[in-house]
C-alpha cells in the first residue's frame, strides 16, 4: 500500500514547481500539490491511527488557520490531524495536510511552543521543501528517503524498515544532512516570522528547540540517523535566537514554558502568625500574618520579575508610608510593611533588598544554565 504511494510521488513530483525555481509560487496550493496530498493523506490514514478528538483537532485547525493567514501563501488551506504515537514529531505533506503526534502534544509546554512547531511545518509547505528535496535528489533517492522517513515516523511497517536500511547503504549522510539542515533552518526562521504577525509568542519556537536539543531531540536525532528530518542542535538554536533578535522580539522563556512559581505557606510561630514565601523549596522571605491577598500580590510581583527577566538595576526599593515599595521595572509593585521586616529579623528596607538580590541571583543562574546548555548542543 505505502509503496504505491511512493510510486505516485515519483510520478507527480517532476510536474510540481518548487521554491528554488524561477516560477513564482501561487498564494494557494497548486492542483498537483492537492492531488499528491490527497493521495498521500488517504494512504497515511490507513497506515497510522488517527486520534478522533474533535476539540483538540479544532484547536489545531484554528491555530493553523491563523498562522497560515500570515504567510506568503495565505490561500493554502491546511488540515489538522493527530497521530496516536508517543514519538515527538510533526510533518506536513504537499497541499496542506499537517500531522502532529500525541507525543508532541505532550512535549510542548504552551500553545506558543505548539504554534512554533506548526509555523515550522507550514513554512516547509509554503517553500515546497519536500518537493524540492525529491527533485534535487539523484534518481531514485527521493523515493528511498521518503520511504525511510515514513518508516521512522509511522513506526509500523517492517517492509519500510527494510527499505530504510537498504537506502542507508546507498545514500551518503552528506547529501541528506546538508540539504535537510538548511531547509530546517529556513523553516524555523520563516515560521518565527509568521508567528510575529499573530497573537502567538514566537519565543515558543526557540524554547522548544532548546529543550529538544538537550533532551528528547538528541535521542530523536540518533533514532533517525541520516534520515533525520528535524535535526535539533546548536545551529538551529542559534539561528532561532538571531531571528528573534532581528525581529525585535524579547526572549522571555518563562512566558512560554511551564515555569515554576513561588508558593505560600502559613506558619504558626511564638511571636505571631507569618506566611513563608518559597521558590522551588527554598525560602525567599516571610510576610507578617496570614493574609492570602498579600501573599498572592507578592507572588505576582515575583513572577513578573522572573518572567520578564527584570535586571537587578531595574528592581527598585522605594520608600513609602508605613514601609517600602518593591518595584520590578514596569511590573506590579508590592508594599512591604514594618511588620514584614520584624518577621524576617531585620528592617523592612533590608528585607525588600534581600528579596531583590535573591531574584537577581535566580535570574543569573538561569542565564548561566542556558549558556551551559548552548555548549552542550
């Protein structure tokens, strides 16, 4: 069944223009793209288990529609599908059929990260990367590569696994990796550009790349070998960072990931009740009394400081009536009272400043971790 699909791919790909040619790409899908996509989608539906979750598919579809409208080919109609497999993957076929795996949906930490993946796949389709790879490949190489990719993505067919192994003996890593990585970087950059025109935070594309490069992505690269379609690594991470900088998009990673938040715990002490504010198990300070509203307000101010990576010089301690204001940049301010200073065993100014220093240290540690991971990519 799948081998027939590859025969049809070979028969039609030569008739489809691609981004590298002088022929201008139309705003919508070409008839050949649609024909190829319809045939491929029908065969994929027989080869994999698609998830019948109307709410989730509708969400994906709405995201695809919004991102597609911001592309250079806005009239392409995309169709969302979810493949039931733990593999962290997504792919698009000509004509706009987009497939994401349940493993990917579990791996992303926000809609912004998911949008980053979808924007990347849409960029592949806009630029006709799959078609270009097949046209650029030596005779027969395109079909073998597609067969190998399908075997790895679907993970169902022993026959395709054999095809992949046979292809590995005849195709050099340089041929596949060179073009593949270039296409991936282009899709990353174009995808980020698309997201910058939508409501999504394009930083999600970067954080997903960073996490995959040091975690899931590393095992993923090893599994795919020379057939990797989504190589994660330093080049892609650095290119994504550069693109965000070019577009003037501030990189605030916590806003698009499942970042930890401070917690509040009521304490009963001999000298009166207090509330402990902690972050990842470490005490930051105490507030006098057990006032949930005050605790929530302080946590909001701390989260803003961390989320927006407010520099130490921009965290101000401002004298106020009956205390001092903790003022992180343009974020929400918090009034520390004299009683808060007593609860911490020092003055109120010192209490606020010690929190300022602790948050500055946390941000510095996070930047050091990011730099260390960059070396490991």
